[in-house]
């Protein structure tokens, strides 16, 4: 199943920018360095890079080295992964207007 999300922060810059629209698919196989959406128990849906995969936990990382994200400081349950990033529509692309709220 394909899910669509709008980026709201700067923690994944320069890969993903504020207001970019990303398409995410539910997958079974994940690999280190994949970008995933995780349902964080405190912060809700977040998009981060898989830094390390353990038996049933994952460690996340932001792409933006200028920011700090508390969600990257602790491991997350593997089952909290919503899906894997497939592609994006840049925020300045005319199609993004379809996803503005």
C-alpha cells in the first residue's frame, strides 16, 4: 500500500526539504541507509534514515548534520516502521499544490 506524507521539518535536509511530498510503501525488507517513516510513541510519524538494524530494534539518523533530533538518541521497535521511502515531489513542483492543506 502506498502512503503519502508531507515533510514538515529540516532534519532530513538536503535529501528531503520542508513541504516536499514523499511516497512511502509498506515493505518487509529494510536495510541500513534506507529512509523510513516510523510511528514514534512520543512524536508521532517521523521520517529518518536507518542507521543500524538490530534483531527487533532500529537506530535512526537524520541527514542534516546541523540539527539534533531526540528521536535518533534511542532505538525504536522494528514494528514501528510504517514504510519505506520510495520517491518525492519537490516542494516547488506544481504537483505539490495538490497536497497542500
